[in-house]
């Protein structure tokens, strides 16, 4: 699951193509992400938090030829967690 660290949230959010879909502050994002994580866990998924480090993620997007958005964050997190294609 894509995860944002509090100290880097504003800068990382600013680099996202879909930044308007992300909460303006980390606390709001964290509450929402916690709900999603809890629901996934309740229905039987093993959740792996993958921190989105801005420069690493943007480099991955360039290499993959994709825009830095929600879909790319999910793909990046799945690849990092070793669950691509599942």
C-alpha cells in the first residue's frame, strides 16, 4: 500500500499529477489511509506499507513512462512489495 511519511508529505504531494485528489495535510491523509488499511486487513489482505519517497518514485515513473498518480503509486508499491501481477 502506498504510504507517505509526514515530514515529506507536502513536497511529495506537490509532485503528484493527481495532487488535487490527495488531502492537503498529512493528518487527513493518514486517517483515510488507516481506514483503507483496516478494511483491507479485515477482508483478509496482508497489507505492506511502501513509503513513497519523492525522488525514487519520480525516477521510477520516468523509467516506466508513466505519470506520478494514484495508479502509478499502486503499481510502485506492489512492485516494491513483490506482489506485481497479483
